[in-house]
C-alpha cells in the first residue's frame, strides 16, 4: 500500500509523457491543473474511507470530485486544442461504462429486495434458528450459505442476511458472534469471486470482455480454498456448546415468493444468453428479467386481495435499491475516467505492470483492496487497457475480490457487520485473524496457479 502511494505521489510531479496514440489521452499529467485533480480525488476518497466515523455517505464526495475533475478536463482539453467532438467521445465512453453497470446492478438489487419483501430471507433465518444446531455446526452452515449466496447476491447483502441469523442464535455468546462475523466476511468475499454476479469486480471484468461467463468458474476451487483455510483455524475457537432454546416463530412465505426466486434464476440465465449468444451487453438480459418481474408483480396484485401495505409494488423495490452505492459507482467511474483521460492511469500502469510485472502487480492490487474499496481499483485497472491473458485477468479478479477480507474495513460486508454487531465484532477482533486470512489469500493464489496457470 505504501509503495503504491509513494509511486502515485511521485507520478504527480513527472513531466508530460508522450502517450500511445490509441489511448487518446491528453498527456497533461505534469500540469498544475492535472495535479490538482488527483489531489481532489484523494481528498474525496479520504472521506469515503472515513464514512464509518463521519457518517457522510460515500457517494457525496466522489460525485462532487467527478464533476469538478471533468470540469478541469474540459479546460485542459481546450487549452491543448482538442476538439469538442473528441472530448465528448471520451466523456460518452464513461457514460456507457456507468450505464451498463448501473442498469445491471439495479435489476439485481430489485430482485433481492423483492425476495426480501416476500420473506424469503426471513424464512431462511427462522428455519436455521429453530433447528437448534450447535455453535460449531452453525459456524460452518452460515459460512457455507454465505459463500454460495454471495455468488448471486452482493457480499454486503449476503453478509447482512446471514449475520442476522448469527446474532439471533448467538446473542448470549460474544465469542461465537465475533469469530462467525469474521467467517462471514471471508465467505462473502470468496464466494463472490468465482461468478460474475457475485462481485462488482467480477462483473466489470466480464462486461469488459476479458473473460467469458464460464471462465470465472475456474476460480471456484481457489475461492473455496480462500474460505476454507481461515475457516478451519477459526472453527477451533468456536465453543462446542449448544445455543439456548428460543421461541422463534416460523416465518410464512408471502404469495409468489418461490416464483420470484425462480424468475431471478431465469433472469441470470437471460443475461448470460444475451452476452454469450446475442453478443449484447448482459444488462439487456437483466432488463428483460425486470420486465417479467413487473408483469408478474401485476398478476400478484390482481390475484390476491390484501391490505394496501401487503401488496406487491415493484417500484417500491426499485426505490429501495442501494442508491448510495449506485451513485458511488457514478462518482468512481467518472472521476477515474477523467484522471485516465488526463493521462494518470497510463503512468500508474507503467509503474505497476511494466515495472513489477503482471503477477506481482495483480497480487499487490489485492492487498491494496484490504484498505481501499476494490471497485475504484478494478475500474482503474480496466481503464489502463492492459494486455493480459485470461490467467492474469482471473488472478486480479480473485485477488481484488478476496483481498478485502484481510481487514474488516476492506469490504462493504465487514463495515456493515461492524455496525450490526453491537461491538461484538470490531476492527481489532477481525485483525486478530488476519494472519490466517492472509494464509488463505496466499493459498488461493497458489491453487489458481496450479489449476489455471
């Protein structure tokens, strides 16, 4: 991390570098205005990293930074004699990138919200709570469920849903909650790495065309190793006891719950088919799935006479999407896109990938993601137009996805669980297990090399 920051800081004050014509950058990294834009982004991202303490939503500073950065880009382009058409083409490239990502995620979030409102996840929690599993059994069950759930839902949603189960059955055992929450963070990040639907970084690599959909499943065994190694050691700390009996009441699924789960599966298949067979962006398949959900929601309202508060309203599910996250993506895409157009990403690419080599750089990116969110890191890497083979693209998908497990602040799942745990799970309780998580990180990279290298 320190190496990257020192390298990046040094690049700020380098003179302009002649850029490859195909990158179409301004090549104005040595100007005062260019340096100012980088410093502005660093300040904005500093607010993102301290969101837990300032309670300033992460989308707000990066949107501001993105707008100001592109304002400076427009001035620099005009001074460099760049035509309005060329500037607009660069800007529209970022619009295209963001629209594809936002529409895809909006549909996925809407489906998750619909399933949640139909009591799908509450029913799962209720069932696990009533089965009276032992603490060790619950440790493995919740971890495995989170691992597979995060392959189709994002790591934040998966960790929070299963985290509610851990809190429900382990409220009287602080050690169980603490260790289990670490387990959930590792499982959520590892499970999201081997499927394009599981993590934003995987999705971006897939949509960029660097790997086909089924290529990502080559990461399944490395992802399992990444989870299983630390989980094995953490399980030794779980007390071999039985939770106290509780009076959990069975949760009844609302009408259409299972059908909506089935539609979500079909929507995923539709997105894959649009990309693989029709060669269209996968978000079109997702939008098709959204339209089917809308029509099915209408049929629910027609068929079932219930109180207004219990009716299925698709637009309330869209409204409940994580708009702070979606707008954060907007800020990241446009801020990094602006910096890239000035020429900074090419400098960073030369320092990391040309200087260290693809393998070392990709492993380092994963370590950096333990501190900095993996989304801006991955978008920056994708914007560098790197010439890497499938093995390397899968490597960075793996490392960027699971590297956030090293620290509790390295992923949205860890930050959210710290807020949910009532001080039972903290930064330092997670840090205690960082050595075994690091062992899983290294082991997964080795397994990836042995299987896919």
